[in-house]
């Protein structure tokens, strides 16, 4: 006789994992959350003090193969921040503020210690930015994933006033591109980075301090994805703010192109900001062409604000006063 556990799925362990996640999720609840986790759906009351003519904005994403590196090194303490920050940034480009989040975690063989680390990281990021973690899915799927492997993804829902939606339609010729600094790869380009540093990963050299980087390769590669919500929030609704782009897969040019009207393009000054040394190390170690680096990595710019030329000085001064690094990285041309 064969049971589910012998087939590779431990129902009791799954129940324990869900209790662990629910305990962390509860710490993110606001008065808008109507039910505990455990129902077939999450319940969220739209707050009364929201925007006029509210529009819901949703986005789904994952962490990509950064998971493989973090898992291999046993460093999952920031992986939830990677996911939450990435998703917040995505809907922020539309002018939206986050409301709630649903996670998806799938294991080859469920490990409670990993669930604890991931759930704690997700909840910490949610609490920081006022996002309620109201549900999700935790699955054990032997044969689909190797025993030690897992996947992490999720869906965020936010809102924006219909009149304040940023979709690129306001962008005009002469607008300036203001780049906000990244702290490294964020969550993109890890398939290439893992290939470049395969020998160091295999030998353990990734954990050794690197004089050129001022830290270990592991530290440089696993820096959590930055969240730009609090930095950009003061400008939302301003007429001078015409569009925003989150620099993820496809790099600076491809992601800016997504918010430009037909007939306009971005002219980027590729020497207009300092690149974190991890990118130079990747290019030299992997013999990666300049064009390929630009297509794969953010190269030190994680988020771009497209604003009117008249507002450039005011926006830049405000950002710098708040301690943010901001660079004029180009302009919009015909």
C-alpha cells in the first residue's frame, strides 16, 4: 500500500508550513483585512480614504534564478524583500500604491526552516511598506522540483485614481530621464551571472572577501532589490511627473521603451552615472559585450523618472535632500 507521504508529499508538514506563514502574515494585517488566512480566498476591504475614482492595479512576478544562488549559499534571509520590493516597484510605475499581496511558494521537498526564513522576509517587507499579506499557496511537488529546490512568486494589488494613472501618454519630446541608483543586480540577470561565476560558486570562493568589490562576491550578488516607493511617493500626482520605468529584465532601454508614446525614444548617456563594481567584474570575467550588459543588467540604475525639463532641478534637489542618488541619464527625443 502506498500513501501520499511515500509519494513525496507530507500533508502534516504542509499544514505546519501554512501555520508558520499565517503567523508571519498576521503581522502585516491592517484594519482592511477581514479574515484570517485559511479560507479559499483573502478578504480585503478597500479603505474609505483612498483616491477618487479608484482603479486597481495588479502585477505578478518572481525572483528568478537568484533563488538558486541564495538557496545554494543558504542565504534566504532577504529573498522575500526581493519579491515584495520588485512587485511594489512594478505597480509604482503606474502611479499606484500597494494594498495587499498573495504569495506562491513551491518546494520539491518541503523544509520548515526555509519556509520560516522566506515567510519572515516576506512579512518584514510587507510591514515596512504597509502591504497586507492576505493569502497565497504553499505546495510540495516532488519530481517537478528537485528535493532541495523551491520557487517563489507572488501577486501584488494596489490602487490609483483613474485621473492619476501613469501610462506614458504624458511623455513629450525634451523630457528628462532621471535615474535612481540600484545597489546591484536586484533580481535580474542571474542566469548569466551564475554562469560567469560558476567556478567560484562550486569552489566556495564566492564567500571570500574581494578587494576590488570591498566585500565578498556573495554579498555583492545577494543584495536585496531596492524599493523606490517612499522615494517616489512625494511626486505622485504632480503634473511634472510624466512616466516611470522599473529597470528589470531588458535593461534601461527596453524598460524605458515600454512607457514611451509612438514617435519618441530615449537618448541615454551611458556615462552619466557610476556603475557598481559588480557590473565591471561581470563584464570582464565573462567577456560580456557592452551591448549585452546593457540588455541584461540594470548597470546601477534601478528606477527611472521621466519628468518635464522645467521640473528637473526641483525634483533632483528634493531627491538629493532626502539622501537619494539621482542622475540625469538622458532625455526623450523624436
